[in-house]
C-alpha cells in the first residue's frame, strides 16, 4: 500500500503517483521508501526517492530531474517492499 502526505491511500500506478506528486500533497510513501517533489526554484522541480534505513545502513537518497519521472518511479518501486 502507498499513502500520500495526508495519509490517504494512493493506487500503485505510475500515473496515480505522478498525479499525486505534481497536483496533490507532493509526496507518496510506501513500505521501505518514499518519493516526493523538491522545488529547486520557481520553475524547476526534481523528484527525490528515499530508501528507509535498515539496521546499520543509513537512508539512501537519489534525485531525478523533473523530466525523468519514469526513472524515479522505477527506483521507487525497486525500493518499496
């Protein structure tokens, strides 16, 4: 299951997640990872994917330019359990 920043369920589809990121709360969390939009300036955004820390491993963060949502989605689904 995935949830938005308000705790409401988001369908596990790239279209639904991208819509939530760009037009909704700006963040989606799954079990083991999160993806959100980071605003760099007025006209530039990027997608940030964060893997939750596991035991002694620190969290991992990967950033993608706004035109690379498919790559961000792929990394997010790879990290979600």
